[in-house]
């Protein structure tokens, strides 16, 4: 049975293996060479003066969901500083675009004692907010040992994570004891947290409902609208390996009776764009790739939109969207992004990461669940053909997405005792009189 002491010992001797692991990730574009020191706890920026809130979010979804909360704290508690850590290149680039000036992004250090201590020695956070469910044992235990208060925000326990942690009950109980408060997404998550050993759990709601719609470059959108005007068009968004094959098969079935059909594939990991395009071309489908500046022509069948930060452009371009990570055993991607832009939504059965949201969309008649290429074509076809059906589904999705007002206020109320306990911010410098 894994214990914290055993984990710590294993991580201590794993230094060479972890360095090799990082080199391999760097070679495949999954790490930034210029910032690789951050993974060893070596900061690339100075710590700002004054109280510092550290927000840890594993990747894109978690970091996006916490941005509205960060902004609300800034509005109500001026003078605070923010450190946001994530573990992926994609999330780092997104944070570079969206974080305010008084927030710093760093890659989270790998979970090895020396590297974690170097990270904490430099940043000295006054409060830690961990988002969702990424529990790094050494990072959490070292944070607790230094007396840094920690809150688990928007907590979620997937069935897979629950089963994993049930096999290490002592370890997960000790890790959850690091949190003074757990803010669960829903009652099912709260029950899982209780069974795993969390002591204080509240349910203010899911922060994902508080997020704005995905942003868009409206100049780019207008250019795309001119190119695809008059063509039937649908999206396969945030796809994972295997789902592009299914989208291609659905395209063939749909295109047989819909001349000019354009299918847009938006991979969850943009670096897979060339690989996806090669597969599609190998199947005889005329394919253009956005990252290569290949134009959409009248005979383009599939457009691979393998660029960063443009999901909002394409959800606005076509309001018929399959949301990926759901036909494979990944757990689904964030369907609320499509819902907030009034898209008619289709997804697969694997929506464990968004089970409550998916259930609400289904109950409102805003979505359809499919299992294979035939199902996908059968679900997308009527949405392409019937504008009234598209509009009804999209309007229902928008109502679900906009129904949870007050979540930010509820979460902020839960955090207020921790924010009140922060050291006082330094007063703003006074300008000398002339």
C-alpha cells in the first residue's frame, strides 16, 4: 500500500528518471526549453512584494475555469498578487494571453522534495487554491508543513480517480487533510470526497458556469464566414486520437446527400494537426490545415483548425458542434463552451468529467448522445438540414449555460475568511507634490 513516506522516498531517488522524462517531453513539444528550470522549482520571475495567492490548475480546463474567480478577487481585494501554476504548454500559452498584469504564470515543479522546496522557498505563498483534483503528494504535504492555508476549489473526483485513491486510503486521507476547505462541484463529488476522508466540504456550485464564452478574433471570424458562406458546416471540436477517424466517416455519410459539406476538426492538442491531416488525406479527403495557412477552397472537405485559442471563432462560425473526448474513454471536454455560444451540441457517452452538466443539457433537450460514426451522422444531419431545430437546441443550451447566476459570489463568500486572514497589502506609493 502506498504511503506518503514511501512516495517521498521513491520521488527522491527518481531524479535521473524524471530528468529523462522531461527531456523526452521537451523533444515532443510538451515542455518549453526556455522555461524547463521551472519544472525543477527554479523560478523564472521574481516574487512580487506583498500577499501572494497561489492558484494551481492542472491544465487548460482548470485554469480557464478559475480565471473569473481570480478577476473577482482582484476586484474586491485590491493589492493582492497572484501566482498561477499549470503543467502543460497549452495552458501556459493560454495564461500568457489571459492573465492580468498582477498575475504570474509558472510551470508547476515536478513532485520531488528538493524541487518542491525550491519552488516554495522562492514564492512563499500566503494562500493556496488548488483547482479540481490534481493531488501531488509532496507539493501538498510541503505546503501544509509550512502552515500555508489551502482550499480545494471546484473539486471534482472522477470515477477513475475515486477507484485509484480507494486503493491508497491512508495517502489520500492525509492529502485531503492538507485542505482547510473543499468546495465540491456537486453532491456526487462531495460524497466521494467524504468517503476518501475530506473533513470540511461545501457546495457553492461549479465554477465552469461562471466563465465567459470562449473569446474570438472577429476579423478572423468574418474572413472565415465569407469563405464558407452558403455551405453546410459542422464542427468536431476538442477531438482526441480516434475521434478524427469517426468524424471522417460521419463526413462521408453526410456529404453523400449534402454537396459542399465542410467538416471542421479542432484537435484538443494542436500539435496533432499534421498527423490528423495525413490520416484524412490518406482516406482521399481533400484537407486543409489552418496552421499551415492552407486556404479553404470549394472542394475542401475537412479543415483542420490546429491553432491555439480559436475555439470561440469556430463555435461562432457553425452552431452545430460535436464535443470530443467523449467517444473515447477520456471523460469529455467542456460542453459549456459550446453551450455559452448557443450551439446545438452532440457528444459521446464518455462524459464523466462533466456528468452533471451533460445531464442538465440532455434534460433541457439541448444535446444528443452518440456512440459511433453512424450515430454521429444521424445526429448531425437533421441539425444541418433544419434551422428551426438548430435554433431550439442552441437556445436550450444557452439557457442551461446562463442559469447559474451567483456562483462567483457564493465561492467568494466561502473564501472570505481565508482572504481576510491574508497579510495587509502594502499601501500604494504616494506621488510627491510638485
